[in-house]
C-alpha cells in the first residue's frame, strides 16, 4: 500500500485535479470523507477543536439528509464541506446522467464548490462536466488507509506522517475507519503542530 500518491498518477490525472495546494506557509489540509455520522464525526470535531485545527469534510449527501444538525455544526465550527455525491457512487461504474443527477441532488444539501469523487474514480466526461459547473476537484497527497481492516493503528499513523506544506491528507469520519483514524489524527495534530504547522480548511 502506497500512502503517498506517486507523481506519475498526478500527471496522468491532469492539473485540474488538485492533489496538493501550493503554499509557502506551513499548512496541512486535513480532509474527512463519507460522514457526517453521529457515532464518529463529533469525536473528530472534539479533537480538531482541542488542537485549534480546521478541516474539510467531503460529505455524503445522504448523510447530510439524515443528520442535518451535524452538518450544520461542521460549518458553525469553521470547517469547510465538499460534495462527495449523494450515494457515494463510483464514477466509472455509473452512467454519466445518473452520476450527475446524484451530484446535483447532493449539491442541494451541500453548498460547496469543492468536489471529491468517491474512490477517487471518475470518467473524463464526468470530470469535464464537474469543471464546467465550477467545481474544484480535490484529491489527496497522502491516504492514511484508516478504513483498511488489514492495517494497525500504528501503520495508519505511519502512513499519515509523510506530510509536507500544502499537502492534503485523506481520513474518513466513518465507522469503518474510526479506530485507526482517531488514533492517527490525534498524533498527526501533535506531531505537526510541534513543527509549526497549521491545519486549515480548503477554501
Ligand atoms: Zn468516500
């Protein structure tokens, strides 16, 4: 498992896909996908608050529908949100029209110009259409693999400690990822804060 996205993959994806946000400052962009869910997201919010960190949550529209109060708290606490489709669709397994309909449905609940395709998979046509609709396509520099049952908390942390200024790290505020994610998140915040980094939402 390679946690840092190799350069050739970034090049293949094209420059309109953002894997990193260039900055001269010491900034790390924490991102959380697939929430919000009441079992996990509040725990993430507590940790972020304790470390004075802001993050970006790529929400599944259907979770916003189920937990609108939780979604509102994300915004109230100064974090940003992004569209992650309504039903967590895999772009390459979904027709163009079904995919765009799902994105639109989610956009009605999630007001954001940020988009992250579930599984990082998307067709060229879907991509062009999203760009035409003025979405920024946000991928990641480093993936923690927090959701993987095959890795330990320590391995998840090790995956996560590979960040540089402007990097985007992918975590999940989901039940599947909770154990590894909470362990790694706390330590990533401590480790990089000590090195003078700030944690900002993608704007
Ligand atoms: Zn996802």
